[in-house]
């Protein structure tokens, strides 16, 4: 059985912790582990291999976190643009033998009861072998309006239902045969593709064309040698695929659908309210979480109860109850508990303002390391850049800015035009506008440097890549 792990999505309801380039599945919220890492560990013991479907901007986050687990993935499939779950699963299934059993797992779910999880997956596998499309229905703990529901009679699915209003959710809960739709699936790759071809032929055809035209690369975790198989879909081919979920495209139309009732300690971690429920609390039911370490922190609370406080600063909360306080370097969220589903509305407003806040933190993770914006005005930007040992940036040039590099620690190997030279700690170099250049760390310790950009335009899209170890464009 192959585990398909879906890593798409930006987790807007967990903003400002979750951003497009560091979505919630990669944020280390649980004892310094991410939801992605927990998903990998949970499924390694029950699957023969894992196949990760990721956005091209996020795959290196997955690679780095797999390295931390000493885990390996047999393959990645990289999507240049998201088209929802039906195309993502189809593209993965084209890579398998039609008889291969696949377990589809979102990467941003929390499952606490591993023993029960193993049992329900085993039952789903039995049904999949018989030719069924199996979904996992979560036994509801309360009347929830934020989830879709599955109406079932035993393992037979009667109907799928959209997210209900409060009254209908109460009716579903009282009925006893309605289950939360988990978004997890199990089936033969060929059976799914056959049903997709019948119910959504345009998605099937365009996905097949995209897969047949895909590039197959092999890279290791260092980005240069053979290791992971990587299937890379072209942007124009991905964009041609209609966008739809597996539920709408296949599951709601097929007569081969079965459901396994699952009481597995599941949460989709879709809001700060859900996060609050899953974290340890003090005697006053307050949760204090440090964003950088994913560990508990010690804030000051005085006559304050039932609050979630996420911050790397010390927070003093006095005479406040039922608040969500989420503080990052560049954004602060304050909300009443129970209203965290509305966070996505704030993100929508930011996007309408063309703000970068939904997309990226001040510290950005790249395949070669990180950069942190220290200061920025219209005509200059100052960054702290950390390059991992053995990694290098792309060979590139800029049309609108020059760059000054000052090495703080480590040794930089600099390519500038036809020249290559070393820059050591407390030394500097200058990259003129339009000059082809590259920064590399061939040492054994991280390279730390300060970059001062000066120019009329300082956006990250002013990069023309000549060559790149990570095959970015």
C-alpha cells in the first residue's frame, strides 16, 4: 500500500502563524514536530512507501523535515499551481500500477489514537481490495458547522452533505448516522481513475496529458545528486486542468463508495479553536505556545481564563477570558474564541490590499537556508541570510538592484561574472546591477551574512535564474 500525502493548501484560518510559503502543515506546533512529520510517522508503519504531492514552493520544506525524521520518500509530485484534490490524486495515481492500493492522507490533520487508526485503515484496505472507493467518516463529538458530513447506513454511504447551519448540525449529531468528512481515502489507483474518467472526464483527460508531459528528475536532499524521484508538472499543463475536489468530482457520483466509521482522535486543525483544544493547559485552562520552538512558554496570567496565547514574547494577560492572542514578528491577531473561522476574512482583506503578509514571514525558508528581512524602505532592504553547509543559491542576476554582502560567520564562495573567490568573516563584496552572481557555502558550518539591497525595485520577483540546483524557474 502506498501513502499519498497531500501537502497543498495555505492554512489561512491559522494566519498569521500559517503563510503560503510556510503553511500550517510544516509549522512545528506539537513538541517541536509538524503535522506533516506526524503524518509521515503515523503512516510509515502501515504503508510500503510514501508519495508526496506538494506545491513547487514547499517541497524543500518537506525534504528538510523528512531529513529530521531520518525518513525517505520514494517520490514527490510537484504542482506549480493548485487545482484541488481531484487532480492532485489523479496525477499521483497515474504513477502507480492500477492494482496498487493507495491511502490518501492530508498532511495537516492530527490523529491521536494510533491503535484505532491502524484498525480502520486495515478495514479500509480490505474494502479497497474488493474494488470500493473508501472514505473515512469521523464519529462526531459535537454538532460542528465547520465540517461536511457523510450520511451512512453501516459501511454504505447514503449521501454527502455540505457544511450545515447550527440547527442542521444538531439534527445530524442527534441522528447518530452522520459522520464528519475527514478527507482521507483508500482505493485502488486504477479504480479511482476509472471512476474519475466516468464522472469527470475533462479532469481525467487533462490530468493524463499533464502527467504524460511531466519531467522526471532525481534529486537528493542536498539538491544535486540522485535520491528522490521527482515528477514535475509544467505550469501550463497544470493550469489547464479543471479545479475540483475529490468529493465533488468522484465520491458524490460513484456507486462504489464505502465508509469506515472512525473514532481515532481526529482533528483537521482548521482553526485556532481546534489548536487550543489539542494543547496542554495550565490550571486556569490557558494555553501558552512559543511559535518558533513549538514548545510551551511561561506567560503571565492574572485572573485570565481559557485563553490561547501564541507568541515568542512574554505576554501578560490580565482580566481577560476566552481570547485567541497570536503574535508574530510582523502581525498580531486578537479574537474571541469561537470566532477563529473568520480569520480567513482578514486574510482576504490583506490579499485585496496586495499585502505580502498572507504569503511569507519576515523569516523565509528557502531550499538553501533562510533569509530574514531586518529593515526595508522604498530604496533599500537589509536581510540576514543563512546558507546551510553544502548548499548554494541559484546563479542569477537582477535588473533593478545592486547588492552588498558582508559575511558575519563562515566562509562564502562567491561567483561574480567570470570570477570566483572567497569572502570570510568580517569581509565584504559588491554585486552590481545586472551582474551574474551566486553565493555558496562549501564549508561545514552555516554561512551567516548581511545583505544590503539598493535599487528602484526590491521585490523577490526581480530574480533571473540562469541555473539552479533546485530546478526553480
